[in-house]
C-alpha cells in the first residue's frame, strides 16, 4: 500500500509538472515577438504567402498574355495586314479589358490630344520595337505610320478609331 501511495504521489507530481510546462509554453508563445514558436501561426502565415504567390503568378501570366497580344498586333501593323487605326483600336480594347490598366502611366507615356492619338503612338512605338530591320528601314516604317495617323485627323485635330467587331 505504501508503494501504491508513492506511485500515486509521483504520478500526481508528474501530471502537475506537465500542466505547469504546458501553461508556461502557451503563455510564452503568445507573447509578442515569439509568434514564430507557434506552429499554427506559422501554418497560417505559410498559407497566406502561398495564396499571395498564386495571385502574383496569375497576374504575371496575364501581363505576359497582354504583352504578347500587343506584340502580335504590332507585327500585323508592321506587315501591313492591319492599319494603324485598326491596331490602335485593338490596343484600346486590350486596355479596356484589363481591370488594372494604368491609365495615368499610359497618358504620361504617350503624348497626344486624345487617348485615340495616344493609342496610335503606342502602336507606332510597339511596331518600332518588333521590327527586325536596319534603323533606316525602321525610321521609314515609323514615318509612314505617323503620316497615316496625321491623315486621319478630323477638322478638330482629333483621331477617331474604328469600332471592333465582336
């Protein structure tokens, strides 16, 4: 019986020590600056970072598709399969379809009296970037496109882009 009492006393002390350790550890882990000790918190942070990574990957993929489409349009204009105004209309549609299109940067980057003129200038800039020719040929193509743009100004000096078919 004495042995049983000693065993119960030791077990009680052991349980008490475990409870004290659990209390101490939980109070230490909840202190500011020691969140890194909390596994649940770390999993939450990891999930948030994974979600952010997936969102950034999706945005990067969308930006690449947007740029690839702009390059395709510029190549069509450079090859003469699309007019400057048609190319500008496609650029306008791409911009309208892009939820996070940066209008302020667009308007600061491309000079013009209207967004339509800015789209024409943007297409001209993209055509210059996709042409794989000697500089004098690039200058000649750019001069032709700028002349095409000027030829389409109305009495008020504005350019009107065509509507795209659906």
